[in-house]
C-alpha cells in the first residue's frame, strides 16, 4: 500500500494539472501532462500529437471564461505498478462573452462528464497516455 500512494498522488496531480492548465490557457504545459504518444479523445477528435493538440486549443474562443472542476477522482494502480487508471467526474462552468474586468455571471454547470485517464510513467513522472470521457449532463 505504501508504494501505491505516491503513484496515486502523482496521477491525481497530472490529471488536475491538465485541467488547471487548460483553464489558464497554458497549453504547452498542459500537453506536458501527456505521454509522448498520448491521445486526448476530445469530442470525437483524436488529439494525438502536440501539433494537433495545440491547433485544437488555438481554435478555442478568446472570450471564453471556463473552469473544469474534478470530483470523485479515483486512481487504481496496476498490481505491477507500471500503469494506472484515473476515473473522475468533470463539471464544467463556462461563460462565452467579454466579461471585462468583472466576474462572469454564474449559471448552472454547462456539462458534467465521466472521464477516464490511462496513466503511465514516462521521463521520471506519471503522465496521461489516453484521456477520454462521456458527457452525461448538459444545460
């Protein structure tokens, strides 16, 4: 059990960092949470290279204020310690308009999705090898 906890924590950190960096538009650091051959299945598109990923992120609206909230995060580490699976819910709040220097108006979440991240170590830390989810609720 003691050997599993650091892996669980490192995987949780990689997943959390991925979405924090997405919200902050720090896409280079965001992609660094992925393995070199990583893939994000995003809305039916396979973003499986840094180039494809950065191109998709460049298409996001500039006036988008968005936050991804991770809940119910559970990391299951393989018995041999060479891989892990993180499952979690992703709650999305978004506002698409220029909010100026004021907070965006609060609305119900725009979506709730169930996500899975296949994880493995690469270059000395745990990274996301494959990320995908299913939208369960939309407003």
